[in-house]
């Protein structure tokens, strides 16, 4: 990418998209094309087509998606598969017809089978059954990967697909219904501390293990891959280490300064037992994560206290 290239970041207000914008601007890329949901409905193919033809985009970071935690995925399966299929299909196809130079598609590690061997290698894709609670979202992301690969083969495009592990950071979703585990716990512990609650309830047994990557690290990896990687094979993005939800809860209690009890509600499903990605391919290309979990949590909590409480 040249510094003057026109770069479209789809989903620039979200957790991942906003981090990509910060990373691009930090690296001197200021010719960015950004549109809010009100300005451009990515589910509308006509709007997307006109946008790409008018804007003469050179590069695309496809970070726009409908995302959520276990509860949202369980309650809105049709919304998750429909909206994600529409968003990615419209952008990928319009980018091809507008002759975009290169596109990076952001998937998710939920594409891997529920009981796949750990750590998750890229070749495990489509080797087993998905986790039922987020299968509609995962199927949509698998379709996006396949679409990128198919356009590369048939049309000679340069579309790459990356699979980030669980992401956290500034501009995260802290809604207790639709958020992922880390931001939900951060809000729960913060509010318990503020309200003097005697305990915090954590969904599930606390035994599942998850890997967490700071959004700024993900953005840095995306820029790195956009510059240095071409190919049909997907690339995992992660830190190569995971943590039990029980230990994550203890760490968040420490970071927030909450002194009460932690109670685990095992009536709520745990989801996938473990999700640790193999990052051998990415480290082999020359990139590693740089933000430790506790340091990252402290940064996010400081931001949360300044921004979330003001909004609410």
C-alpha cells in the first residue's frame, strides 16, 4: 500500500475497524474512506455497488460484521447468518467489479470444529461439526473465506482471509446481552464494585479456556499481512496462549479492584471447551503480538471508565 492509496475500512466504528483506522493513521495512511451505517447500508447491494464505483477504492479491510456473544447468537441465528452473508457478499463482489487492488477479509476462529485438536491449525477448517451456539455466524464466515478463494481462482483477485482469536480493546461492546465474555465480565465487576454487590455471577463453569488478543495487536497484524501476504490459505491471528475463564475472572477482579465473591452459574452453557489458535504460520511470516493480557485489560478498563459511564 502506498501512503496515498485510497483505503476503505468497512466497520470503522467497531472494535476491530476502529483499531485498523488508528493503525493506518499512525503509519501515515490518511486517504481513508469511511462510512457509518446510516451513510451506507452494507446489506444493500445497490448502495454498496454505487459506493465502490464512485469512490475508486484501492484497498479494503472488511471488518464490518454482525457480532455477539452466546445469548445473542442463540436468540438471533437468522439475523446473524443473513446480515453477515449480505455484508461480505456485497463488499467482495463490488470490490472485484470496481477493480480493487487487494482485500483483507476478517473471519473468526469460530469457523473451526467444536472439538478440533488444540491448538487450532488453519487446516482444521471443515474437518468436523461446528459449535451449535454460533454455527450460523461461523457458516457465514466460512462462506466469506470460500468466496475470497473462489474470486482469486476465477478472477485473479488478491483477497486474503485472516482468522483472529477473541478480540478486546477500546470501542468494545459492553452490553451484557450481546457482548463477548471479556467485556461482559469487565462491566459486571465494575458495576459490582460501584454498587457494593457481595458477588459477581459468571456464566458457565469457568472451565473453558479462551485466548485474548488486543485489538491494536490485531490491527497491526492486519496491516502487516496486507503488505506482506498473498495467497488463498487462511491465516490465524492470535497470541498463542490461552486462559481459563475462572482465571480471567480473577484477573478482571484484580484489575477492577473488586473485593467480593465470584459465583459460577453452571446452568448456562459453556460453549466450546477450548479455543487456542496455532500462530506458527503468522510468526513464520515475521509477526508476533506485543500487548500482554493484564496490561491490555488495564488499558481497556481505564478507557471504559472514561467513556462507557459517561454514555450511560
